[in-house]
């Protein structure tokens, strides 16, 4: 792929998508209590502020990745960024919880189109394996920078009033960054080649969207509503639709039509194993960040700003370990990721046995930092595992599948691990119950860590060294 500027400068432009996307995850987690009070939202409505964003993103990630293959990655990247900027502002203007949740859904939808292009553009910009490893390392660093910005801004703006309520500025902050990114994309990136074979799979796209929407909404809202009849109906509908989707994709592949998802990708062992590792890793990762933030603020009474500051060392250690892992992977391969998982498990165990009802800041910051250290060795390089041996013609599709698994896993994690956490709190919202809820959630997290470690053990030792 050619650009009008050096590929490393192009990388800076490309990384604005994951930067904004991750900021809008962390910034909301910290500010949830403030938003709930301002909009007088119910527990279900405020949980949907997070879930609707994930729902919109997960439903359109494969479609977004494939759209870049057909329409051109620059074009889809530009309009995805444009839509994300506009919907962010609409979120800021929302007057009710319902309005905010609808806007958040479309904000997540637009993010699906820009984030998938960023991943596939990295694949196309950096053909040399060493350069690609460095670029993906910077992708990981961007995640940590976004985490720091999101956590600090979320805490600071939630307690700030400047012309409008502080939490609204959480969304308006995307406007200047979005405008600058749009200008850079328009003037400094050139278009990629477009796929010419077949037409776009509108039928498959529709079935997949409805199927994933039904599954994620049922799993996210079912527990909150005590698993009513519509939970089982939506769950059954999602299973049926996803089976139909696979059938449609197989038929289009056999008839030499262009499927939305190339089922043949799943014949690659590393790809399959990597996706399962992604599924379980993001389930515990996203849920942990939510339950620990709720525990610190609602359980220990930490302010939003202080809670955000607690997470800064976590993000810094994540960044440092990501940089170290990029250099260690060629020599030690998957052992780097497995060692990171051991550190994560140690962090969870220490929190289970060492947290008390009178936790001091040092203890919380220490264990959060330990988690960031371990996660930095794992999370950014799961992308390497999934995209191993994927040719550039399928870069958009593969990155869309990766991101769909990631976001679906995040929603599942909030439902499963968050469900364990909130079930305990349903009895009595005392400090002891918050601690018990945290421990229950962490036990499930540890189980998922073991599953991820097992998935990686199935890969050959040199799998990462070949990238």
C-alpha cells in the first residue's frame, strides 16, 4: 500500500481510531456513577450505557472490515471516524438515559468501521515482519495511552462543571481529536486497492447483525431482568440465525461468490486457537476493569478522580511490558504470553486473599500495577496469534473476525463475571458484600485465565517467533 507520507507517520494517523475507541471505554467506566445520578437512570439503563456501545461495535465489526475491502480502506476509515465524532457529540447532548443508550449504540457502530480499518491498514503498511512487530507494539502502547487518558479524564471531568455538566465533556472531547484525524486521513493517506470479485453479502450481513444483537442483548440484560421469557426467545433466535449465517457463508464460498466471512480461515489452526484465547481473555479483562472500578468507588468510597489516578500505574506498566514483550517474542515465543498470564493470575489471587474492608491506596495500586504488567505481555500480541498466516487480501475480514470476538467477549464477560458480582450485591450493598462480590468475580476470572493459558499451550513454541 502506498501513502503520500512515510509509513511510520501514517501509523500515527491510523492509531487515532483505537485511541478514541479505547478512551470511550475507560472514560465511561470511571464516570458511570455520575452519569447515573445526572440522568436519574436505573441500574439496567446505566449498565446498557456500556453494553450498547459494545453491542453496536460487535454487530458491525466483520461488516466494517469487509466494507474496507470492497469500498477502500481510506474511505471507510474516514467516514467511520466522521460518524464516530458526530455520534460522540450526540451522546453529550443526550437528555435521558434512553437517548444516551441509542446514541451509544450508533457510536459503537461507527467505531466498528474505523477500528477494523486501523488493524488491516497496519497489516498493509508493514509487510516486513520486524516492522510489523514494532507497529503492533505501538498499537499496544496506544491502548495503554488511551487507558491513561480515559481513566484520568473520566475521573476529572465527572467532577468538573464547565458550561455544561462534566460528564458531557467526556463525549465532547472527541470532537477536536476527530476533526484533526479527519483532516489527516483526507490529506495524507491514499486509497487502497478494492476487491473486485463478487458482490457484497448483504444477506449474510443482515443475518449476522440480528443474530449477534439478539445474543449480546439477551446476555447483557437477561440477568438484570431475572431472565424473563424474552431472554430465552432471543437466545434461541440468535443460535438459529448464527447457524443460518454459517450456512449462507459456506454456500457463497462453494458457488465462488464473495462471502462476508471466509469460513476457510477457520482451517488455520493458529487462527482458531487464537480466537478462543481472545474470547476468554477479553471476557475476564473487560469484566475485571468494571468490577474493580465499582468496588473502589462504591465499596471503598474512592472518588471518581482518585479512582482514575489509581489506574495510571496499571496503564504505565502495561505500556512498559508491551514494549519489552515486542523484543522478547522472537526469542521466547508463546512463553512470553504464558508468563504474562501467570502474573495476571498472581494479581487476582493476591486481591482475593489480601483485600480487606479497609484497603489502603498502596495495596490497590500495587495489585492493579501487577495486573497491567502481566496483561501487557499478553493482550497486544493475541492479535499476532490470530492474524498469523493470513494473507493481505483477507486482512480486513480477519481483523473484523478478531475484533468481533473481542467485543462479543467483552459483552459476555460483563454478563457472566459481572453477573456473579452483581448477584452478590443484590442481597445487601454493604462493604462486606462488595468485597465478597469482588472475590466471586475474581474466581471466575482465574478460571478464564487458565483456559487462555491452555489455548496457548496448544500452539507450537515458535508460533510468535515467525512473525
